[in-house]
């Protein structure tokens, strides 16, 4: 397994060790101290970071030989060892600004971390400074209020090249040193360029402010609360716009987190529903598990219209009639238990002879055909498209609302083939929308559930409040996502 470690170097990543305790460098003296460490190479050594830490920072280095440590990196490497991970490559992102320009710059930290990594046996170590010379983190332009474009480009290029060259299976991200804005950016860039299927694991190194001798190990970092709120807000916007699959795509990266799973699973249920995939047993949103196919089909058509997905809405509209027809039929049919005869049905009550095909000229208008006769029982094939569907609705099921819907759908059924087999050009989609509105299947404001043709059919199937099926679903999902405390 190829594993990449991405580190950011900051002011506390290198510390002085004296008397079994470590000390941070005075921030105002950081650059000059790092310059002195670089000049006095050979007069110091790197040792294991002690657990005990002094509260007071140091502003000078001993005149004699001295010891340095890298506490955060040591904590990361303890995690690596305990997890039995073999590092393949490491990328260190740091700064190398002039000491007289930025007195707080830990300008030699990256080199020290690289040396420590080699002591741990990691041979492939890359150092990339994203700030050099007299550069500042922020720029003068409004869009550079947080980070200058040049700095972003350097980080982007370094991460992209490291990932492209290694093609890692796992990426550890320890962005605990340096600028918070940079650390967040590095993590998102890593996630952006990570190969499909690669595990991206953020690590949190301890701050080590204890006065005892206990050394600490880096731990897997959970999702920051701010990230959870950002992603949930974005997911809700997509859901309200009918884009259920897009919402799942937006939250899927958080689904591995046990805490976030409390709400990401709800978005996954919606995606399963939109894709007509099996619903998990744990799903407790009633409308997604509704036993009436027509309710589910109508809801999908409404959501497609909200998303502006005309092809899917056309498919859903035609499918709604077919689903409603079979919702009525299923109370009257018994399916054959022979797998080879799964499309054979016993009817109760049996159809009138005028609805059964007899080999004559009217067969194409008759919805039933005798397919098998066993032990005196008649088994029928059922034809439910076009005129046959309408005859089923009025002559066998006696459903006038279903007939009116079937007649309207018959006038637009050709659109299903058009959007499926032709290029969905803007002109074709506009024509399809206009035709659906003309037949009162869709409203002028792209609604489906509140249309009388739809509402009357659903009411005959026992759904008394069809107008609010979609708004109630979104309201339920919204309350679940807003009501989950994830920190």
C-alpha cells in the first residue's frame, strides 16, 4: 500500500529540549532562532520529544551543544507505528521568509522535520515553501483577503504533483502547524486531488501543554463542526431544489464519520429513492417506503420538476399512470408462482369477454390475453399501454379519474421516447414542457402533485393530501438535518 503523509510546518513544530523538558520558541524570535539553528548545524541533535513542557517560551539558544525535538511529528509517527502504516512519501509545506522581514517565521522548520523523517526511515521527503522572501500570507486584492493567489498555486501544485507521482492508496494529513487558513486549504486540496478510492485520513497532533512526562500520540481528527454545518446547508439547498442525487454526492465524504452518519444516512435514503434503489430497513421516512407505487412515482416526478430535469420528469409522468393502474390492479390479480410465468395473472373478478383477445381485428384494443389454462384456472397476460390502459381503467377497474389521466398521458407518451432516444436539446425540452402543461399534467410553475388529474387519481387510491407530499418530505428531512447535533 502506498501511503503519503502531508504535513504543514509551523512555529511549535520544532522545540528546544533542556533537562527532560521542552520549550517553544518565542514567536518574535522564531526567524532568528531558526537562522541560528541552520548556521550551527552539527552543534545540535534531534531527540525524542519529552512529554513534559515548560510554560515559558525561550528567546535564545544555549551556547553549548543542545537538543531539539519535533513533538507533533513524533506524535504522528507514533500513530503511524501503532497503526502499522508504512509511509512511502512525505510532503512538507512550510515557509521560508526573510528573517528581517517576518520575525515570527519558522523558516528552518521544514528542513528539521525532513531530517527527523529520515531518521524514522522515510527516504522520500519533499519540502515546498509556499511563502518566501518578503511575501505575506494575505494579498491586497479583496479576493486575497485570506491567502494570496501565488501561495494557493504553490500549495496546489505541490499537492497535485505529490499525489500524481505516487498515486497513493492512503493519505495522512497532519495540518496542525502554521496558519489555520492554510491548514484548512491543504486538507481540501488533498481531498480534491485524492485518487478515487484512496483513503484520506486527517490527523490531529496534541498540543502538549501538560507538565507531566506522558508522551502523546496523534489521533484521527473528526469532522469539524463548521464543516458539518456547511455541508448540511448545501445538502438542504440541493434537496429543496429536487436534486437528491446531488445532495448525496455533496455529503458522501462525511458518511464515514460515525457522528455525521446520524444525518448523512437520511440523505443517502433520498438518493436511493431518487435512483429507485432498495431502501435500507432502517429508513423510517414513511413516504419513501409507501406501498403505493403511484405515490412514489408522483413524488419522483415532482422532484424532477423542481430540479429542472425535464427528461426525468417526462419519464416520471408517464410512469405515474402505469404505477397508478397497477396499484388498482394488484388488489385483483394473483401472479403465477412459476418463475417462467411471472407475467401471467389470475384475475378476480375475471374480465369481461369483450376485454379478452380472441384473434380478431380488435385484439390490439383488448387488454387481456389468455396465456395459460391449468386445472380450470385462466391465467392472463395484461397489456397496459395506450388504449389498452385506458380500457383497463374504465371498463375493468371502473376508475374515471384514472381514465382521464390515461387519456392525457396517451397524448404525451411519445415524449418518453423522444427524451430517451434523441438529443435533449433546449428546443426539445421546451416543447415537451409546453405539451405537458397543455395537457394539464404539469402546472405553469412546474408542479405535478397539485394538478387535478394527479390529485384525483391519488385520492381514489387513498392519498388525501397529495399536494403536500413533497413539501412534507422536505420539511421532515430539514428537521432531521437541523436537529442533529454533530460536535
